[in-house]
C-alpha cells in the first residue's frame, strides 16, 4: 500500500525515470525531446545530443523570451500597418469628397 502511494507520488511529480524507477530525471535529450536519467544517458542515449535539465531549461526559457519579443515586435508592426491603412483609406475618402465637390462647383 505504501509502495503504491510512493509510486503515485513519483509519477505525479514526474522526476523519476520510467525505465529506472530509482533514478531521477537529470538530463534532457535534444534528439528525443525528453527528460532522461543518468542510466538512460549512458545506455539508450549515449550518442545523442543532451544536457543537464537546469541548463537546458534556461536555454529554453531564453528562447521563449526571444520568441515572445519577436512576436510582440511583429504585432506592433501589424498594428502600425493597420493604422497606416486606415489613415490611407480616410485620406482617399476625403480626396473623393474633394473631387465630388470640385466637379459640382465646375458644373454650376
């Protein structure tokens, strides 16, 4: 009974390896895109590109921040383009009004 509770807690936390139940997940395999333990690193992921989870997570966090900044910049550009388009439409509408007024004056 106690073992089941411990196993459930390990699964809930997600820090232990599924293959090696006593091993904590300490590495990230970039090739397989999954967290792995030291045993998995040595055996199944020996020639894969991997790194320690804290370091990899810092890199992921920085990449997410960079992507966020790029997305915000693109959004700002879209908003500027929308405003420019609106201003151009208003200008063209005003130009049409001036043109109509001009032709009405010429006709009279």
